[in-house]
C-alpha cells in the first residue's frame, strides 16, 4: 500500500466526527429533558421496546474490540482471530436461556439486585460492586486505547490528548442524558456500524468476484496455507479452552450488558431483545472476518503494524485502500461513535454500582432518596471518566480485542458464578456469594498479572509464573467451587427459605 492518510489530519474524517458529535449531543439534549428520576437515568424508565433494546445491546456489544480488534487479529493471525467472534457469539444463547428473564424479574438497576435478593444486602453489594467495577475498568482500557489511537491518527493529536478528548465527550452525554441518551446513541451507532461494515465488506468481496473463498485463497497465496489453520494466535489447547470459557460465560457477567435488561418493560421484551441482538451481532462478526482477511490481502500486515503495533487500524486502513480518504473518514468516525457508545454504557453501569449498590444500600442502608442517588450517580460518572482516561493512557499500544478478552475472564469469574448460583441453587448463602465474587475477582486479577500477557508481552520477561494467557478456566472454576463449599460450610436458613420466592418471581415476574 502507498502512504496512508492515517497519522495526518484528515479533513473528511474530522467533518464526519463533528457531525456525529453534534448528533449525539442533540440526542443528549433531548434525553436530558426526559431524565429527571433515578429510574430514567439508569434504565430509561423501562420504556425501551424489545427491538430497540436488541439494537442497543448490539450497539453496546459491538465495541472497539469487535470492529478494530478482531479485524486486526484476523489480519495478523489469520483463522485464529475467529475464536473471539465465535466465543462472544455463543455467549448470547447462555444469556437468553439462563440470565435475561430471571434478571429482569428479580432486579432493578444492577445484577447485585439479583444476587442480594434473598441474602444480606451489605456484604453482597460490596463484593458485587468491587467485581463489577473491576470488569468495567478492564473493559474501559480496550475502548479508550482504541479511541485514543483512532483520534491520534485522524486528528494528528498526541495520544494522551486524544484520550482526554474522548473522555470529555463521553462524560458530557452520560452525565446529562443518562440511559435514555446512551440507548439512542447505541441504536444509531449500531445502524451506522452495521451499514458501514457491510458496505466495506461488499466492496472487498467485489474485488474477489463476491466469493469469500477467493479471498481466503488470496490470503493463503500471500502468507501460506497456515493463515487458514488454527494454532497461531492460541497455540496451546488449554489456552484455547480457557479463552473460550471467558468469552462464552463472560457475556453473562458484564455489568453494562446485564443493566440493559432493566430498560425494557417486562421479561418477554428482555428475551426478545436478546434474540434480536444475537442476529445483529452474528451478522457483524461474519463481516469482521471478511474485513480481517481483506486487510491482510489488500493492505498487508507490515503497513498495518507500522501504523499501530496492536493491529487495531486494520479496518480503517482497508477502508482507505478500497474507498479512498472519504471512506476512511466515514469508517473511522463510525468506529469513534462505536467506542463512545460502549464507553457510555460502561460508565453508566459503573455509576450504578457506586450510587445504587454502595451508596444507596451500603452507606445509606436502603434509605437514600431518588434525588440523592441521582446526584451520587453523576459524581460517580465524573470519577469513572477520569479513571477511563488514566487507564487509556497507561495501556497505550495494546490490542483491544485481547484486552477485552481479559475483561471477559474477570466477568466470567467474578460475576457469573454468583449470579447463576443465586438463581438456581436453594442452599447458596450470603457468605458463599461474597466468597465466590471475591475469589473470582482476586484470582483473575492475580493470574492475569502473573500471565505471559503481562510478564512477557508488557514487562518483557523471558517467561511467566502462570502459563495461560487467559485464566478463566482456573478462576471461574475456583469461584464456583469456593461459592459452593462456603455455602455448605456456612448454611443460611433465612436465604434458603426465601428461595421459593426467588423461583416464583424468576418465572412469573413481580406480583
């Protein structure tokens, strides 16, 4: 490929950026006039339809990791990049059959509402808030790194300045518009992303007679047949299984995804929204696979790595090669809108954990009024925006899909076991839930810190004490085992008695 416009100020991209920012601010202004209560701030007053929530869920899930990260991984590693797409997609049936309906029937704003439903409030909510905020923090890393890289390359700004700009824009529309603004920004973003990515994929395939097989054959011719074989990105079978478990079950433990089930009026709408989301996300992942191979063939691996060592700019570079500077500007602006929408959802879920779980139920013991919770939520939003900016700067240069994979490992370990056991096991107790969430959170963080991801790739050591790049197979198992053992050792008759009420409400809804 010839010299790219990336890395130099791009007038077309800047124009698209400002159009999108103005549009999102207009949505925020409209939403702000409708955001008066805590319910409207956190759940849009539960007035979102199943189809709208399905699009918003897709918009929340199709993040920088999906669009920038997976395309980059496929471009650099070939077939193996598909593991992220498959892992994330198969997580949605788990959400459909195990989580969506019970969550909507049992909770109010956060997944901690479900876990704490029949247990002692204070310890459960503290543990869930710590686990949830840890997941949010790791997820924020990926989004902010992707956003910073994108803005740097398109505006010619220093990376650190770019991350600060992204953080401020996100803060504005979460702070004032809450979930109503976030939902509609996610819907608009999902439509733009699906449309833009589909157009890019069609243009790529047109160069290969609309045949994906010809595209794959061209990749094999350029890089050898191993590009179509597994084993390059994830070479150890146990690593593959561990990553797959993280991606599959982590979806059911993501606070910003779980929170979306409270925006719909009932359990039926929650279930239908998952079906819509699965369709949109499945289509999108097929497209990213095409984009990754297209970038490898038409752009080349070396130019992609030269622009961004994490490979995150594969899709924008591909857009430039097949559609010129104007198309690069559009796709980059869509990617930016994608990141903003996801960061907004993450920030909102983190703010809910701080204001609803910690402030409302721990500090104020359930006696905080609506106005007070809303004020705390907005302060929490500012704090999380500052955290996002800091994390984005510290983790500069990492592949965003890979970083999200680690966030999923923490979600699958810290949140999913406790959430599932609280809904299906009569003998699950307060101490069991706290022990499960604490074990999952701490073990996941510790083993990530000791893994090749940190020790070898970031710190440059020759080897790592823990051999797996993704610890989910160990940490998720530990969380389940510890939760079960502690519950059996420390039984809680009151929690057991209330299980009948949980089971009835899960299936029939609130009385």
